[in-house]
């Protein structure tokens, strides 16, 4: 359907208002309009309302199929990915995940092991239509010395196909070792990475957060937190991060993931937190599939009654940038997943009610994470922008989100890519005991 030519026209494409720039057209109640798109030399040379002027006679008629810009996945763990067959989560709990992953890391995460699993993950993400991806990198000593060089090499290998970002990952108690954390921050800065920690309600949380902010300011790093991934109402580290950002006068970007406990807290507490989050300029990413899997798991013969996700609607209404992302894939934190952002969006639509109206929720997997990751021109369709988009079979939200769209066409720099997914058997050699 997409020609190999360097320039061609697509007619009758369905584009969404929230992620298409400078298109004057009449958008319907679902936010869609039909457009004609000209492609030349890897770029989108024009987007115009369908039938308005002059789509040439040889334009390819897409019959109203949906076109979305390539996805941006701002929270993943491709260093952990695909270890499930050799290290499953024994009971599906958060502690089960933490312990199983820690044991596997200590025993198995050589540079080759990490590299092969990362590459497998990136090939899947690329085939599904992802153009940029941020991964957390377990950086508990001595893993940081193994994984960061692998990440840097992988980023080079994948440049031009997937823009790869890395954020270090360690429990905030690791910051107490000032010398070591100082070294880690330097290492992350050298790799042009992002400074990340997991916050817990430890007694010295405020002091430790100040050290994190101090290192970020010193090295000019953006920040990325895992916060409050629990149903414990006393977990308020999201608020503590916002307060720390304000009193440290932090000017970089801050992304906070999970924030599950917020959904369990009383309204007044929630309002106070959201005020501070908005004021501090924090962005929030929800990980709906992982949250659904780990949260509210209470053991044998008990049915979960809570979805696990945070308050994205309330945040968006206050102007807080919100995203959704993949999080873990086939590791003890989530037994499933393939870094398919259409699956994430489809699941988010069901779990988080991204519908009726769809409004600007499509930005959560495209334009908003692109902004958080400082990727200009990613996550939107725009005249003059890169011809990086996905062409689906679906012509409406109900068609798009009812099937896996495994036959979608991914176009990069104007050309349809080979969408072959890696074979699981490739990993078998890494899975033997
Ligand atoms: Zn995560």
C-alpha cells in the first residue's frame, strides 16, 4: 500500500485533532478529520483537508483509515525485559517481583545477557511503531558498571530507528551513600541520561530528595521518579517530590511514574497534592497494565477490586502533562507485554476511561511523552515534520481499539518498514538454568 517511491500522496486519511498540527479542517465529535497527506524525501510536505484542493490522480486512497504519528514510550524497563521464563514471580505480588528481579540481576545480568534482551525488546517496539523510548536501568552496584555501557552502545546501534533514553533506577535509600550516589550521577551525566530513583516513605525522605535534586542541578539532569506504587494511603511521596522541586527551584523536567496510592487518598489530601504537582510543573506517567497486574493482588481466592491506576483525569483537568507507557515486559513485575503502545493505549482506554469523549487522550502516547523527553517534532503529524507514522485498518476508535491491528503498516522516513517481530526462541539460550 505504501510505495517505495521517495514521494507520493496519501488521500482520505483519518487524522486526529489532538496530534495533527496546522490542519484547518472540520473535526468530528471523535476528533477526527479526513486529510490528504503529501510525502517527499522522508518528510511530510503537506497535510490538507481531504478533497479540498489537489490530491493528484495517482494518490493512494486510504479509505478513511486512521493514521497516527509513531509512538513515544516514556517509561520502560528493557534491562529487565523477558527474564520471566527463568525467573517468574512466584505469587504475582510487588515484593515477589522485587525479590525475584534482584536475585536474577545478581546472578545473570552480564553485559551480553542485558544486551541481547534489550535488543529483542527494541526490535519489538520498533515493529509495533515506537519511535522513542525511555528505559530505566537498574543501577544498584555493581550493575551500573555493566548496564550503562550496554545502554550507550545500544543507543548508538538504534539511532535513527528508536531514540533511546536511559534513567538510572535505585531505591532512594541508596542515596544515603553520598559518595557512591555522586559517582552514579556523574556516570549518568556522562551518558547524557536522566537521574531516577524509587521513592519510599523512609523517615529521611525529604533530606534524600534534596540530595537527588542537588545532583540533578549540579549536572543539569532531568529527573524521573517511581513513586507510591502501592495502595498504602500513607504513601505521599508524589507530594514530597513536588515540594522538593518547588523549594529547590528546579528548572529541569520531572516525570513521576505510578502514583497509585493517590487514588486511595481522601479528596482534600488529593487536591493539595495535585495543586503542588501542577505548581511544580511535574509530568505524570501511568502504567496501566503493570498496575492492574500488581496492585490489589491479595493472594489466593481473593478477587481484585481496584484498577491500580492514578488520577489521570483530575491531573489533566489541572493542566498537568499526563502520559501512559509500557513499563515492564515479561519479567517478574509483569508477566506479559511486548512494548506495543497500541496495546497500552487500548488497555488505558478500558482501564482509565480514555473515551466518551476521547478528547486529547491520544497525546498520552505521542505528543506529551515526546515533550517530557525533550524530543522536538516527535508525536505529532505536521507539515515539514518527519514522515514517521502508523497506518491502521481501523477507521474509528471502536474499530481501532477492538482488534490488535497486527497488520498495521509502520512508515519511517516515508518508507514502510519490515515489521517482523523477533522470535521468542532467540532468547532460549539465555533462559537455561
Ligand atoms: Zn517502572
